[in-house]
C-alpha cells in the first residue's frame, strides 16, 4: 500500500464530514475522507431532516441556525444533486395555558433577535391542521424553517465534493493519528494505509470521543439514542413540521407535565411529512450507550404521544422504525473548533439532534478555521476549550 | 389494552417445524402456545405435494392435518391469524408482542420458515405477476388457479417442484424459462449454472425429474452441454416445456398481465439479438428461490451469519437448535432452506432441547443425540434437496456458535 | 362458480365451504367462507387490489403469505388489511387501495 498525502483528512463520512469536505474542496484544498462504514451510514441516516431555528435558544443558537438556513438555500443551487429541499416553516404546538405563556416569551425573544417567529392561536391551528386534536391551545411558527431528506443531502454534498477532487475512503478505519515531536498532527494511519497530513478534522459524531483519545484529549461527547417511526403511505396529515412545545423542555432537560414513561424515554412529538407520502414520528432521548436495538416500549410511547396530538394516527399503520445515536454535549452546543494543544487537530462534532440543521454552517466555519479566514459567525461558544474552562 | 397472557413455551410459526415441536412437547405438561399469521395452520405443508420414488404421493396437507390433530391437547393453544411484531428479552424468558396482545413465555421457539427472493424485471408490478409460492398457495391452498395460462420464471428446485404441482392441478403453463438477465439475477440467469446446480442435486434425489436430469447428465458432458445439445424449443418435463435457452425480458399488459416477451440466450445467458417474441399469458410466477424468514430473530437481538448454501442470512444457532440468547430456539427453514421433513425433524429436536433445558427430559443427552441423528437421516434421504453444500454449511454454523460461546466464556 | 376455481383436484380434497357474500368497490360478490379476500376476488377474475398511492399504477397479490404487503385493501371497520391473509366474512365491505394526492410535491388526486 502506497502512502498518500492530503491537505486535510476528515474523519467521518456523515453530514458534518461531508459538509466540511465540500466547503474545503471549494477552497481548493486536497481532502481525504476516512469513513469506517458507508457515507451517511450512521446518525445521518437514522434521523429526520430539518434546518430548524424554531427549537434553538434565542441568541447565538438561533442565529447559527438562521445562517445555516441561508447557506442551504445556496447549496440547493450549488450541489450536483437534489435533496428534497423545501422551506415551508415549522410550528410548535401547546397543550396548555402555561406552555402558551412560555411560548409567547420564546417568540418575543426570537423576534427581538430578528427571527421570523409569530404566535398561532387555536383558530390558526384548526384551519391549517384538519387532523389535530381539538384541545390544542395554539402554538408558534418560525417561517424560515426548512426541511431536507438527510441522506440525499449528505449524498449531494459527497457527490459534489468528489467532483471537486475529494477522495472518499469508505470501509476504512482510522487506527492511529501520528503526531510529530512537537505534538502536531503529522499523519493518519488507516486500515488501508498511511495518509500524510498536517490537518485532521474529527467529524466522527458519536465516535469522536474515541478519535480524540488517539491524540490524548477527552472530547465530552456521548451517544444519546433516539427512535423514529415511519408511517405507511397515507392521506396527507399536514405539509410541514410540527413539534410539541414541550419538546424544548425535553431537549434542554427541563421538567415536563407528562407521564412517567414519556419522561423516562424523553418522548416528545415530532411530526415530519416527507415527499414519499408518509411521515416520520419522533422522538425519544435516552443515554444507553452505543446500543441501537429498537425498544418496543419506546415505540409504543412515541406512538401514544403522536396519537394524543393526531388522533387519526390510531388507524395509520407503522411501516418501520429505526434508532440513531445523537452526539450529545453537556451544553447542547456542538464543538466546532481547533484543539490548541494538538496543532492541526480540529473537532466538528457534538450536534446532537441538530446535525442536519447545522451541517452547512459547521462545514463553512470549519473550512474558514482551517484556512485561517475570518469565520462567518463567531465561534467562541463552539470552542473545544469551553469545557476545560468550566472544569477548572 | 389487552390483558397479558402467560405460557411456558411459545412457538411462532405453525408450519412443519413449529407443529412438530409442539407435538413433541405436550407430554411435558408445559402450557404451549403456537401462533401463526396465516389463517390456517400447516405453513408451507398446506400447498406441497410430490411424487416419491416408489410412485406414491407425499401430500403436505395430509401431514399438516395429522400434526394439527396431534396438537389438540388441553395444554396446547393453536392461534392462527395472529401477527407478532415485537420480542423483548425479560429476566424470566421472553415477552412477545402480537396482534392479540402481549404474551409472556419462558421458552421461545422461532419457526417462521422462509420467504421468497424477489425477481425484479420490467412489468413485474402488474397484477398477475406473483412469486411462485403465491401461485402454489392460490392453487393448492385456496384452490383457485392463478390464471388461465401462465409462465414460470426461474429454473431452480422450487420453480420445478411447484410447476409440477400446478400442472397436476390443471393449470395451463406456457413453460419454464430462465430468470431475467439483469442486475439482480446473478447466476440464476445463466443456463449452464442453472442446470449445473440441478445436476449436482440430482444424484441425491431420485424423484422423476431429478432422474431425468441425471440421465441426461450421464449422456452428455456437464457444462456446455446445454448450449450444444439442448433443443432450443425446449423439452417437456411432465408436459411442461422446460426452456433452458429462453429467458424473459419483460412483462406486458395495460391493466394486468397480458403477455411476456421471451428471448433466446446463448450459453452465458446473454440475449441473442432479434430473438424476442411475445407469448400470451395472464399470469407470471417468479421463482427466485427461498431465504430464511428471520426478521424476528433480528428483533430478538440474535447475531447472524451469511451462508448462501442455506439461503442467506441465518440466526446463529447450535446443532441443538439453541441460539446464543437464553431460552431462544430456532427450527425449520429459519435455520436454512430445506424440505418440510427436515423441518419436522428439527422441530422435534428443538422440543427435546427445550425439554432438556427445563429439566423435564429423562436421559436428555441421549434423546437429543437421537433427535440430531434423525435430522441427519431425514436430510440424507429427502426427496427434494435445495443446495449441495447444506451439510458443510451447517457444520460451519455450529462451529461458529461453539467458538463464539468459548470466546464469551473466556472474556 | 368461476372457471378459476379448482373443483376436482386429483390429490387435494378440501371440506365443504359455505358460500357467503361480500362486496368489492360496492359490487356484491360471492365467496367461500374462510378464504382470504384475494382468493375470493381472483375466483371472479379480479386481480387489481389497489392503485399505487403515488403513481396510481395497478397492483395485485404478490407473495400470498402476508410478507410483501402489496395486496393492501381497505375493509369497512377494520382499515387497511392484507387481502392475502384476511378471510372474508358475510357482508364484508372491501374497497381497493387508492391513489392519493401528494401535498408535498403538489400532485393532485386523480
């Protein structure tokens, strides 16, 4: 096996690795992607597909999403293949008065930050959603939220990156990251040979902790398991994303007024119609290691939650279900950063359920960091060393 | 919600393996529940019959009736029309989620059988195109002909065996042709490969058409004989034209099947240009072969092995029919594609394993050895064989099981 | 009865089955008690069980053992069922699976 060289080696062929590779190759860099399985074979194909600002905390988080949304509209034109992009907006619905009050505050915050949010009353909901339960109080909307097919999106990035010269090495495992005498990146050893490079991007998602250990750092990313159900083809229930307001509570680990099982599995309604006449139903959040077996109790719990909001779903068959592992970080923000103590080592991981949402901005920023350009957004809140600071 | 039911042994699949297991377990006094998604018990037995070498007929439906009769015991509950959609390991066995509610069981036996490998080709979604197994079920189980005139696609054991059943029932067949030569067909589209596989099985199976194939093989050298000696217009096997130099290129019809386009092929399965012709039929039966129906083993969390000789991905198990998961057993075609008699012998063996593990079998080790021996004997003398490499492949499965068990003990 | 019914099989004997009536797309038909919808319809020469939800193309029975899900029909009071596994009962109202609109792509129902 001959040794090869690259300007950058990207570890991970998921949405983050592909977006990073695409933006790097656009800048003319020579990029090799090392992926242990298939492109989009991990979390990026075990998820749903949204570019959402509606569920991001007002401020940096939502601005980052908004920027990502803008970039995706450009990608629709730039990439070689389509990925079922639509921008119908999305909504959150409230079950009770308390949630309406909290939703109102949320909307005000977002509006102040310049995002296109608005409240929806009961009539707004009723007129758009024929099949929504009668007792829904109202909700809120983010008008710019968009949706994509996550697998096609990853492939579109991969195909275009490949055309731009990126070499994709699938079914190839990273065995070691070589550092020079000064502790800087020198190369990547893989199951198919050595690649000399001075720069490595750890875009290994839930496995990025493992990759980090190869250069002696602890990346605080843990797998968080999520289940999704797929309906059979059916009459249209709705045309855009709906989540329950208390999804935000579940996402940020706050207390909710739900039954024990719903709480235990972190179940909250996420409804996403697809172009294939079916819809996806989520979601759950559990820390159970790397185990990805379907748990029927969770499936039942998700289905029950969905039926609470859409009683009509009681009669719609489930086609299948799947699980994915979301790369969780302690503060719910990804790490998009240099690692100062290992020159040439970068991390682009830890997006939990926002990988599809934030892939474009992550890839763009990562390409800017590597080429020492001013970044599109500030990256301070995304720095790797933020975790070290809090520990001291 | 429906109330939870309890049972000692739950068997999924009321085919030859499942029914045989139940009938060999009822004396244990266990409470036994058998579930099957099909409305009638018997599984594939219901549609099968073939002629034995002495000229007598083996009729699966009769075998099924006898087995069902034997399950009429106070401690056996046979429930048909029930779908199982989930399995969960619990501390004392398994929880089985079904369309009649949750059933908790100590021992679980998966005897789900096999399903058919699809054969995609142009026009295959038209009504009237079906798997060969569907043609068998319609004809021999529901007793409705699949159509007025049909064609069989796929020269393999299953295709030939069911063709004969259809002919006996009076179904008009235009012939048996090779699988379409496309991305999905692999060796099935190659006439030399197809006939070689049949020949390699013929010495094992002295039934009528196997004998025919065998004697031809003696006369002619294997391999290229098809292209040199086999008549292009085919030759009749029980009055069905066997067209070894003909393939199907598409299925035609506006609302449902009206005709197929056939073409001649050379010895490597490539279509000879200009040989295309239309044949009027109103149904097409696609014989792509069988694969073990093992989704539930995957749901249970079983590890799998891929062995083409056994039909594809099979759940890991040992010769006693045990999987690495505690109290989970397998029997029948889920362990590899073979005939119904082998499945029945495996069902009996699984029953003995369960009885022994429960401490209810006297001289357990001997009884299990005896049942294993019976499986070997039945396999050796089976009329219909599916693959020449079955015995070696099974041995590899058992070795893999043993080595993995050793590994988990030492780690 | 229909010409596709096998009445005198040389090897297989089935017990007497009661004739019952059911409807398909509103048309009243006769079938045998206990046989699945797909068999009862085929005995009348009816092969088209549904139109594909997206393309509208005709679909029929494929595997006959409940595995492929191609034979989905609607039964009054039961919702979507597999025609190959669901036995007919007296008075059952069966309707073919229909092509549906696709509001995401904007394709309208026929």
